[in-house]
């Protein structure tokens, strides 16, 4: 089979995996963020489970096509791996690990606290959920950044790791801020709702 055709097909599947994973992860994060203002319904939690399965499918497509592309471009010879490729592998590995944790811990935690507002959860539970969301957002943004900006293709590891590190740091700091401030946001949202009645 023509190697160019295989490469193009793998790239198309890779983009599909990115679009599916990134797009659905953003939808899931936005739906879960509603919990800061009000409890999620059972139907919304069920939807988050469905979103998680779609993100998992996106990651499977991402891995499968990515391994084909790596094989075509490097022959799986470590010396042929660029800093950008190493960064991509690290990010997709973290995204995969985080997706497993979301399924095992995050969604289970939501199932265990039905009808609870985010700010009403114990801080440890809020911090865990927020960290999972922050890592997910940072991972998908990092993957998108590496795929979009061609200047990163030839960047040295030191500079590239700084950029990715800043994205992850901002994601985790934002998550911590949400975990800390969500009780106040929920309090003011509840007062506002009470005044409207």
C-alpha cells in the first residue's frame, strides 16, 4: 500500500481523535462546571458518563493513529524522536491517565454525591474533581497547541517544556481557585435565586 496514503489516512484519524477528544472534553467540562452554581441532575451526570466514553474513543483513535505516524516518520528509533514528538507522547500519556482517573474517581464521586452543589462537597473532593478538570483542560490545550503552531516543530526541549509547563500550571492553579472559591460562588448564586422568587 502507498505510504503517502497510509500517512494521510493516519493524519485524518489523528485529527478526528483530537477533535472528538478535545471537543467532547470541553463540552463535559462546561456541563460539569454548572455544578458550581447548582446541583447536576441525574440526566446530566449520565450525560457526563456518555461524554467520558466519547473522549475515551477519541484517545484510542489518537493513540492508534499516532503510533502509525510515529512508525512512518521515525521507524520507532529513539534518536529520530524530536522534542515535539516526546512532548506529544508525554501529553497524550497524561491525558490517558487522567481519563482513567476521571472514570474511576471523578465520575464515581459525582455518582456518590447526587444533588450536591460543587461548593457543598468537602474540600478534598472539590480539589480532586477540580484537579482532574484542570489536568484535562491543560492536556487538551497542550495537544492542540503542539498540533497547530508550526514554530514548536523545531523548538528545543528546554523552551518547549517551559511552554507546556506553564499551560499545566495555569490549569492546576485555575482548578485550585475553583475548588477554593466555589462555596462563595454557590452562596451568592443561591441568594440571588432566593431573591428572584
